[in-house]
C-alpha cells in the first residue's frame, strides 16, 4: 500500500507541488459507494495551506470521454474548488497535438526540491494492489523535471525561449539528459532487484 507514502511525500511540499499523471479521478470506490481520491485531496489540501499546486493530466480520448470519471471531470472539479476557495491551485489537460506526443504516461510529483518518479498511477488500484516502484531525487533533478513539467504545462515554448540553451525550437527538454538517464537506470535497477528477490 503506497497511499500513505505518496501522501507523506505530497505533504513535504512547502512552496510548490507539481503533479503530472496519466489519469486522476476525483473519486475512488464504486459508483454505489464512492469516496474521495485521497491522493488528489492531499494535493488540494496543500493548496489550502498556501502551496502553489498544479496538476497536469493526459488528454488521450479514453482519459477524457467518460462522463463522471475522466481527467476532464477532475480538471473541472479542481478548477471549481480553486475558484470557490480562491486557492493557488490549477489543473489542466496536456495539449498532446502541440507537443507532438501520443500521451502523457509519466507519473511525476515535484515537491519543492524533491521529485518522485515512479510507476504509480493515482487511480485506486495502482497504489493499493500493484507491485510498483519509485525513486525520489533531490536538488538539481527537481529543477530539471520542473522545466519538463512547465514545457508540457504550457504546451508550447514561448517565442522568447525558442532556441535558447534550455529549450529547443520544438519545446522539448534541454539537451543535458544526464538526470533523466540516471533516473531511468535507478528505476530499472530497483525493478530488477524486486524481480530477483521474488524469485528467491
């Protein structure tokens, strides 16, 4: 059960909390017995504590079409709370066409100078039933992932940033990919260790 671990990480944020997920639904449980998504509610509570919170979600058709349980519904839900309570809280769908992407498949949480990169979806099944893996990086890695997050959040690079040292004309991330390569290697190592441990 990774729910408490994620909530504890979210609650470490004192300044910024940026979340990118393939999907987040405002409710868990069943249609007859729904309950609030504790991960989403933890993020919203950070905004209630004065933290800047942004939630970026996938906009592939199957993640926005179902009425009542889709990323679009989640964006509407978060937006309504932000307006009613005057919070520094935003949610939006990624513009895949402008970014020339098939989908937003990452599971990313940036809390101040730390970033959680994991395989954990924010649906109910992933953190409660699956064997998932994740790594928390500190320092420069958080800044690196923040640049990627805002590249996707803004859906295109502004004219003043096009072609500079941080972003290319396509709006893709900076050329120094060392942090993301290291993150990928560490995640792969963790998964291999888990698989080897299970065999023994």
